[in-house]
C-alpha cells in the first residue's frame, strides 16, 4: 500500500526536484504528520495506481463485484449484531410471551394480597362485632360462654412453612386457603351459637312473659301504696295479722291489668273477704290475685296477656276504702309483689305495654 508521502515524493522526483535539503525536510515533516493522520483518522488508506496517460497517481476505484461483496458483508455483520442483541435481550428480559405471563402473575399476586386483606378484615369484623354480641347475649340469657379456642376455630396439626416477609405466589395461595378454611369453620361455629342463643331467647321470652313483671295499675299520681307486704295492724279486727300482698289505693273504677301471661282460674265474688277477685295462674309456679274489685272483665278459663285489662278497682269484700289488694304467689307461697315491679317503668312506658296488645 503506497502512502501519500511516497506519492508526493515521486511526484517531486518526476518534476526534477532533487538533492534539496529543504524539500527533504519538508517531505519528512509532511510524511510524519500524514502518517499520524493516516493512522488516527483514516485507519484504512486508499490505494493508488499510476495513470500513465495523465502522468499522475489516482485512487483505485472498487469494482462492482467488490462493492456487492462489501455490501453483503455489511448486511451480514449488521444482521449478526442485531440477532446477537435480540438474543441477549431475550435472555435478560424474556420473550414477549414470558413478559406477558410475568405481568399476569404479578397481577394475580396483587389480587391474592387483596384477598388476604379482605379475609383479615372479615375475621376482625367477626371478632369485634359478632363475637362480642354473642358474648353479650350469652351473659343476658345466662348461657355458658364459648372458650376462645372454640370461637376462633383452633385446630391441631403442624403449621406449613411459609415466608411471611416476602411470600411467593404459592405461599400466598396456601395462606389464603388456610384462612378461608378457618373462616368457614368460624362462621359455622357462630351460626351454631346463634341458633343456640335463639332457642334460649325464645325460652327466656316465654319465661319472662309468664312471670309477673309490671304493676297491676298505671303508675299515676292518683295511685299510692296504702299498705305494705308483711305483718300489719288489721283495721277491721284491730289485731296484728300477716298481710300477704300490697294495697294500692286509687279512684273507683281505676283500670286493673294482668301483670303476666296466664290463665284465669277464678273471676267471681268468693265471699272470703276479698270481695270480687280474679286469680290468674301463670307458669313456673307463679299465680297472682286481684281483690276488692268493683267489676270483673274476664271469665274463668280465659287466657290473658300481660298488660291486658281484666277489671276495675273497687271496695268490695272486707275493705275500708277503694283500693286493689294484689298478691304474687310462687309455688303457692306469698312473696312480696314489689320485687316483681319494673322499677323504672313510667306511665308512658306502661302505656306502650298496653298498646302492644
């Protein structure tokens, strides 16, 4: 390959420029600089040939064959580099199908985490609301409380090894399955508990309906207690005698109401000093007596409900004034009726009980 400096030297030699130190130094200087430029900027130097017609050196022009071969080489190199780049890209990032699958798995992972959060929230709701309500009603109905390990559906067996700090998809699926299984057991236990409480509530409601629990007259300003339960001075015989009930004084024909559900066994003047009286037989050994009535509004064998109007206050029998003699008996033994009054029952509340009938 002929360098540019050689071409210039030959040209000057043809022109007759010989033995000139100046030209020699110039040629050496130019040759040095051109070599630097050739090596740094133009690593592939052009080739020249001597044109005898023009008497000068001209660059060789590549033939069509060379151009075609060079173009093919270029495209082969570019294709190889592109294929290599795509291969490395697929190896590092994955194919489009793999990227799509990874994206779907990431979405499923997020959905599993949301599912676990919702399961945890539902378990928290069961604990904070339903379990507390269950415990509250068990205390009211005097039912045995459920142990905590029963409420949370505690089970035996080994716990699966799961990385809870950075769970994989398989770990999340296993965690979700275990939580759902436990939640199903907890819901089943709570349903059984509610069914038990419902049955007890029905029995409790039935018991309370048949146990005296209100006053036999509305608690108005016209009603007052004229005689207590226990021993007292009998105004008719002037002797100290036991008083098996209480006397509530009021106006004539004041309405008298049944204090519990039951069956009327007596509704007549029995001529035993009580005048016109009503006896109601309740359940669980309870019975009530309403004496000295002016008028009786029920008949023997009739079923009555708590708060139902049964008679009017009067002054019949051995009586010194208008009043109601009221007794509560349990297993045929007199008990203090005051213990069976609703302490905070106002006249308005009493009216609500009557209006429910």
